[in-house]
């Protein structure tokens, strides 16, 4: 569904990505693991187009979208849930969710999408009229994911969704990620520091370090490789 080929990008004169390549199969959860500063977030931003690619290619559903504007990528079914909780604190939960339905197609189906979000996250329905800035950390992460779902995506890229959450809440986030796959049929590209939980949810995994893909394989293959675990995952 998504193919990245020899992608290069960076900020100003500083190169961050050094030709990483990966594939995300339709209906799968693909994990991208690696230490801080490995370039994982930059890769997601380059795929979406908020960081402009220098070279290489991005194919989505067999179409070259490398230099397509970000809003057109979103309109085609890509969505990014960025690291951190990027909500509007002085707007209600409902208003924040509706901000995700700004595209024509998504706006026309906003009530259906809202039902899906509230089914996945009943707490958001309970808090729908509450200011988003008053939500707990876990609730804010729910709202951030829910807003992305309002765009009617087919592939969702999640950047550190469990960051800063207590272990119990982090576990709930990973359960939700699996529900996105099994209950809704979404394809997931997951960036995470929590290697063990990420491997537990994934169908396939890539290891990134210093802007390059250093290893890949099934979760079991990654777990069984002592070299990969010690060198790149600290496991």
C-alpha cells in the first residue's frame, strides 16, 4: 500500500534521511523502531510532505505521491498523528474532532466518522463538551488519534502514540491500534520507542538508525536477533 524508495531529506543543509526504504502492506501494522534522533519522525513528515523530499520516491496505492502537496495526500487517504498532543486547548473535544473533517469528502461523512471515534473512545463522547486542555494525557492522545480518523484515512502514521503515558494507558493505546486494524481495516505505520509493545502489535518491523534502515523482519525475527536488540533497541 505504501512504498518508500531511497528517500533523502533534511532541514536546511543538514541531511537526516540517508536513503531509507520500506514497504507497508495493506491491512498490516508495520513498526518503525530505533533510538531518539534516528530520523523516524522526519521520515513520516517527508512521506506526508511537510518536510520536502530531496530525492527518492514515495508510492501510495501504486501512485507516485513523492511531491504531491500534503493536503492532497491527506485527501487520498493518508493521515499522520504527530508526536505529542497537538490539540486546541480552548476548544471542546467535539470541536477538535471536527477540525479533522475539513476536507469535502470527510465533512460529508463526519457523523459516521464521529460514531466510529466515539465507539473506539467512549471517554471522548463523555467529554465531548469539555475543553480539550482539561483532558488527561491519555484522553488527549485519544482525541489526537480520533481527529486523524475524522479525515477518513486508509493509512494512518502514528508517531510515538504512547509517549509520556503511564504503562496502563500505554497498553490501552496499543489495544486501540490493533482495533484500528481489526475493527476498521486501517493500515498502520507505527513509530515507537516502546520496542516490546510495538513488536507485540506489529506484523512486520524495521529498525532505523542514523537515517538509515539497518534491519527488518517479522517481530519474532527481530526479537531473536541479539545483535539487533542490543545494538539498536536496548533490549
